[in-house]
């Protein structure tokens, strides 16, 4: 049976570092896996990603562009891959909009739920890489070029982290919460335990 798995967390949580390892571990178990990302994942999505990460805009425009990219991603990549028997792993999905545009920017949660209704698929499993904001910020300090989200202040990321926790609380069965403050080996041990159950 195919599965749609998403990786979530604040910038600097380390989710992207572990995504390739997780995908390879699934492939070693015989799964046909594709890895994708949001915003992005399609030619249009990648163009929207450039705009979203670099151009200032209103909170509402940001949310609408995120969901426009997501809808294209679902229709062009995610659903066709699942229908063809592939497993799909995405670096971010709808939870990111609730965490960043909702909790981070202050957009109404119900408006985001209206936009989410356009998205015809939801993850089977979401790995939430949870880390104290100060740890995430310290990791980002090594980056030479930060996008406009990564340049936000610590208070913004505290709100984003709280938004993720709210999503986990709303639908706990879909999430596995990873203690991402631990060492690389310790996090991979947590991931290996999850892979053993799916």
C-alpha cells in the first residue's frame, strides 16, 4: 500500500537533513519512493517558491500563493505518484501553512481550513521535527544566505512552533513527534523505529 508522508518543523529543525536518509531507508525495504518539496515540486511551484521566499507580500497573498502551489503539486505530482504505486515524501505540506501563515503571521485558522478543503489529499503520516527555537536559530546562524522566512525573529518561530503543536493536538493520530534537538544518530534511531512500524 502506498503512503504519503510529510516532514514538518521550524526552519533549522533539521528535517531536510533527515529526509534523504528516511527515503533511502524505505527504498532499502523495497518501496518505490519519490521525494518532493513545498513550496515547489512542479515547474510552476518552483517559480512560486522563488517569489514566496524572496518577495515581500501581504499575509493573505502569501497564504493564497502557498495553496496555489500546493494544489498544482497535488494534482501534478502527489496524486499521480500515489496512483502509480509510489510512496511520496514531501518536505512540508499543509501543516506549514497553519504554522507559518496561521500561527506565525496571525492569519485566521478557519480561513486556512477553507483553503485546505481545496487540497484533495492529506498525509498518512507527518513527522514533526520539534526543537527549541534557540537551537533552531543557532543552526541557521551558519547559513550565509537566509530567505525571508529564515530572517524572521525568534518570537515568530515561537509562534510557528506553537502552531505545529496545535495541529498535532487537533489530529494526534497522524503525527510522530521527533525530538530534533538530539544528535544525528539519536534522531535516526527515532526514524528507524517509525519505519519499522509502517
